[in-house]
């Protein structure tokens, strides 16, 4: 995977809380937690679940979750 973003924080998904249209994904990055708000559709497409390895990709004010 190649991205133009320079900041990628690898970690483990702590939990995924779905709402009506968006979900909050909490990622443990080694003692700190990052929360990203992404669509429910993205959660389903990525198959995000607690315990899964993932990364927070940060560019400007957006946080994007990426998985290999």
C-alpha cells in the first residue's frame, strides 16, 4: 500500500461502535488511543473488529484507518 500521507500510527483496534451512518473506531497505538470517525460501510468493507491490527493514517485534519 502506498499513501501520500506521512503519518501512520500502527496499532490494534480496541473497539468499533456503529451509529446510524458512522462508526467510531478506537485504536490502541501502544499506550495511547486514537479514535477515528468513519462510515459504517468502510467498517464493513475493511472488516474492522476488536483485536485486529490496523493503522491510523493522518493527513491534515483527517484520520483514515488502513489495514493490510
